[in-house]
């Protein structure tokens, strides 16, 4: 493909997706805002405390414009969001932006680690299953991924804790690092990265030890979809004409598998992986709560529980953006892996 | 493009080229895990997952603190930390909840009319950063709570106010302008002015004048109890001023997450969502006190480090079993499981400590649901419930039935309830009362009463969805009411939503939740705290009960200085509410303690928020 056409298509897709992202974010914010207000039209008492005096409640109402009409409240809220001033958390008294800055890197660290496990294990098992079609190995792998796929996240987390933190205590049951360690200076906000920057190996190892179990649980309930997709793709291509041709040309089996089977099988898996990134991101709400992982998911859980919608809405925006970006990356990867498919901005789906 | 793809496939080949690649990765992960585990468990000074160094205590509970600021924190988990880092003038005397010991106050006297409290402060007290504590600091701290006007401010606001109602008004700008280390004459004018709530007499002496709060010009017999809460703890004005100062009606962001107090522990870290770490205050002023002046509330800490983790109940139980945690706050439902675990001590505390969990009762809002205006309907409901069965089935007998509003175990409970029996289960009487009220009803044997009567309209029944015990209780009550002819629609809400409804002050006649389970748990340890919350809420708020006469008795009890008047008023309130049946007293759950057997020294107190049943960690230690 002509690079300039490719770039044009890419930019066009970027613009479209950005506009779409704004629309989706606005829609999400509106829905969450309305639902929150229906559930608790005036949460001032909840935020002020059960026996707070009228003057205390009035102060909270004034601060969060709770006595204004709903559309005005929404306006104030949008204005704050757009200007990057997410306001003050009514329950903790902290700037919401600062809270998100604290929690987000912890979540991303968990998600990236989990995602790496998910992709490697998912593709690997899918490949093995496809290449050993109709063998006991295939059956076993299919059983594993179906079982994991159908396991609720909370159950997997509890089982993980029970087995690997209680009966075979090789991992901690929760938290992000051992409290006996000196705190690591925050540079990037990512604990593992910061501990490496500081060359603080005990902190790094402690962080890793705390990270493995929640990351594996997150990956375990999500890898099945990739395995299934890879297996399905392998089955589609392994007996195709071009693979036969490749073998007939005398290519060795390893090369055939790698270049002609796996590569094509990876197209679907790669785009699916990007979508799964969004799933893993939103899955942190349950996993972080159960593993006492101080991330955005846990923060969201607490905000939902506490009717803390000034906090909940920015979190939802972050999650929404994460899912939108993941989908965008999926589109881009798809076109990179399969040059037959352009990004379709001007020329349609197939060029 | 091609080179990118080639590179990707070279990487792909390395990672996943063959089945062995997967195995290698899995093995690598296991090796990393094993290595990390081995390293962590063998590194000196690092608590392992199976054994804990005796200088460190790991405590686990579900909720993390709401705030580190004594003027803002209003949750048990927040007070738990605040009580270890900050100190107030006084504290409950060991297990007693009616007597107090001096903490920052060495001594105090009360005037004959109960309106004036004079405190002599302990000399030589310093904050953990070295800043001095004195009467000016205490003056600042009390007014700061009142001016900030956050959730718990009402506890002090009942009797103290920032304004004297006659032109003298302490504002945030005044608080921020005063030099508390070397006050100027102008500063002293403010702090020593006599007609105000807190008056400084000298660097180590101050007077609190009651009557400037919303209770009006009345004494308050439980005033010391209110002063023992974190709302009256001393904060360092130098630290506050250096970090944003005081803002009227607003919290201070810095103080929300940081803490500098005078107490035996220092806040080392609060990793939000994960843990709080407290370390021993090495410069603690109380370490130098002569033994004759020491008491349990001020003695230096024994354990060097207290790690508080915030985890789900399932994880806590697992951690106590594995030895990672030494104390957990577990629900009573885990009693059977935990009592079987070797090396774990589990005990059920007397009912007075159950107040930390709350007293539970049914409320019936006659403003929002017309049938509740008929006392026969309310009495029928009181008779339709099998209380003993609920306590047995839902709580495994780890709860007690009670008669409110004075909580069992608290002062004057026995005197208030003399001659009364807890409500009894009598379904036949319940059906008859319902029939007399004009509704169709059914006896336990199925006999229909008043078949030509009205069908009792279905009514929503509110309860806390996050509480399994309330859920089970609600189902039992719904079934029992159904059997006499009352249909209820169960309407659970999450705790926060539920709490918002039962504390609402404005929708008594329009609420969709006119019936349900309510509860109250203390803000400070005093019978009057419960009684006033339950009797002076003219809305659903806690009780749906509104009666001006009873409210008057409550005020009389609150301000009475002699026991007989208190008892007399509490007795009248109890009887009036008992025969009114607007509130049906259900149960008070017992509180369960769960800790490793070698951890001792916890002093239970109803005011306790440390692991929800003791106040201070300084007395906790490992047995030799």
C-alpha cells in the first residue's frame, strides 16, 4: 500500500474514532449521571454523615450544587470535567484528579501484566489445541478454556486466594507490596518501574510477588476467548491450499507452521486481544476489590458503593477511554497484520 | 511495514514458537513466584506469610478509613487510626464507659450547675514533630472542628458553638491569624474572652462553657463522653496552617491523608485502598511519665508497627488461619469456623459491646403508610414476629432481644425497662388485632378472621442488602407477616443507600420505604446518644417516631444532673414507645473477637473502634 494513502487512512480513522470517543464518553457520562441522580437525588446527607446538622448538609449541597436544577448540575459537572478539574471527592476531601493519578498506574500495571499472561497463554494454548485437533490434548485444552471462560471473576479470585495464599501460601492474599518495605519514591506511579528506577530489588520482588496472583486470575478468566479464536483460525488455515502449496514447495514444517499457519491465525487473535484489553481493564473492579489492590477498579467499587458519583463518573470516563483506545488499537493492528484490509476510511473495508 | 512484521514474527517465534515455549513460560512464572517467596520469607525483618515478627501486628478489616482528620473522620475505621495518632483531653477508663481518665488533661472539675468544665492540661506534652501542646492548641482544635462543620461536628455542636449568639464569632480567618506559640495581645483577647465555648485561662488551663450549642442553655450529663471522641482531639495549628489552614465548612485536603498528633503511634503510610501503617512514636511524651500518672490510654505502645489491611471477609479469615494476620474483624457467622482453628482465640463479647454493631428495630412510618396510624396494626406486627427464632436461626443465638431506646448493657437500661418484657411472639393475638383493625386476617391454624374485611395493602419493607443477617431477618419477618395477612414487598438497598434513607429528614410522608429494619450505633458512649437519635427524629430518620412529649423527656434526661431524673425520664420514654409500637425492638448482635491466641492486651470498650471493640493499640502485645 502507498504509505501516503495509508497515513491518510490512518489519520481519517483517528479523527473518526476521536469524534466517536467523545460521543461515547458524553453518552456514558450522561447515563451514569442520570442513574446516579435517580438512585440518590440528594446525597448530601450521605456525604455529610448520618447525624450531620442542617448547616453541614447545606454546606455540602452548596458545594456540589445539589439544590440546582439537574441540567445545571450536569453543566457544572461537564465544565469541571472538560477543564480537567474533576473537583473534590465529597467523601475523602481529596482532589479527584489526584486520586485518579494515584490509582490509575496501579491498575495499568496489573492490567499490562495480566494482559501479557493472557495473550501468551491464550495464543499458546489455542495454537496447541488447533495443531492437535481431535486429540486428548485438544480436548483437555478446550475443557480448560471453557471452564475458565465460564468461571465468574469473583469465584476465580476467591479460589485463587484460597489455594495460593492459604493452602499453598506462595502468594500474599492482597495488597500491592509488603508494608515492611520502605516506600518507593513515585516517579512514574508504576510501582515495579519505580522500584527498578530506584534499584530497590526487595521492593521490586515484593511488588512482583503481590502482582502475580491477581494478574493470573484476571488472565485466567479471559484467555479462553483468544484460545478459541486461535484454535478456530488454525483449523481454518492448516488444511488450506496455500499451506499445502508451501509444503509442496519444500518448506520445512517449522517454517510452514510459523509463517503460514500461525501468522494467519494471529490476525483474529491480535484484534481480539485488543478488545480483551478493555475487558481486563473493566474486570479490575472485582479483582482489585478482592485482592485489596489499590487501583482504579477498587476505587470505582467503593464509589459505586458510596454513591460517590462525582468520583464515579471520571472513573467511568477513564475506563471508557481505555476501551475506546483498545478498540482503536485493534483496528490498527488488524490492518497491519492483514495488508489486504485497509483501515477503510475512504476505500471501504477491503482494498 | 514488512520489517515490522518480520520483527513481530521473530519475537513471536521466540515467545510462542512451540508448545515448549508455553511450558517454559509457565515454569518461569513458577520459578519467579517461588524465588520471590523464598527471598521474601528469608529476608531479615520481613514478615513472612506464615510467621510474624513479634514487633509487628497485622490487623485486617473490611473498610478503610474515611479520613485522617479528627474533625472530619466519622467512620469506625477512620477513628481507629485517628485514636492511635491523635489524643484528646480524656478517654474512657479501661473497660468502663461511664468513667474517664485524663489524657492531655491532667485533671478537671465540673461546676455545680453542670455548665462549666475546667481542665488543667498535662505539662510537657508535644506533638510527634516536637511542636508543643498547650491550652491555645486545644482552643484552636475545638473551634477548628466547629468551624469546619463536617459530618461529626454535631457531637461537639450540641453544647459548644463558634458563635456566642451575641456578636462574638470565631471564624476561619480568626483561627488562621492567631499565633498559638506566642500569642499577641489581640490573639489572647480572642482566646481568653469569657463568654464563649472554650476560654483559655492560662497556657495549661482552659474552661469549656456549655450553652452555646444547639442544645441551648442546658447542661449535658454526657459532655465528657462527647469530648472523648476524635472530634475533640488536639491537632497541631502549626501543621494545619502550613498546609492550607482552616476553611469554614470545608475539609483540609492535606489533613485528610496526613496526621501529626501527640499520641503513642505515628502514621507512617496510608496506601489508599490497601493499608495503613502505624509506627511507634519514639519521642512520645508519655514515655517519661511517672508510673503514678500512667493509665491505659496514655501508656507507650508495646508493638513497634501496626499494619492495618483492608480486605474482604473471606480473605481475612484465610489470613488469620494462615498466620499472616493476628487480628481480624470477622462477622459472627464465622464463629463456628474460626473457633475450630488451632492457635486462634475467638470470643463473644457481652451485649454492651454489641453496640458497636448497632441496635436493630423495625420502624413503621405512619405518615407515609396510612394503615400504620392504627395502633392495633402496629401491635399486631409486634406480636407476629418470632424474635427467639430469628436470634436462633439468623444469629446462632449470638444476639439478644432488647427493649429500646436505651441500649442493653448501657447505664439505666435495667431501670428503664423494669416491669416490661421484650415483645413476644403471639400469632393468634396478632391475627385478632389485625382483624379488629378491619383487615382480613388468618390464625396459625388457617382459620380466617374478618373475611369481609379489607385486604391489608402491600407495603415495601426496607433492609440493608449488604447485611446477610438483615436479609435473613427480613425474609423471616415477611413470611411471618404473610401468614397473618400482611403482605410485604422486600426492598433491599445497599448499605449506603439504606443509610441515606433511614437518616433522611425530609420525606416522612412521601418515602417509598415506610416499613423496614432500622438500626443505630453509637457516636459516643452514652445512653442519651441512642435515645435522642431514636426519639427526636420526626421522620423515618432511625425510628419514624415523633412525639413532642417524649422529645421533652429526652431533653430533660440529657440535661439532668441527678440519676433519678435521668432514670425517671428514660422510664417514661421506654414505656411510651413500648406501648406505641411504632418501633419494634428486634435484636442487638453480640460482637465477636478473633485473634491469634498469643496476641493479648486488647481492652474492650463500647467506644472502641480499634478492630471495632477496643480503642487503643498501645496496650496490645504478644504473650511471652
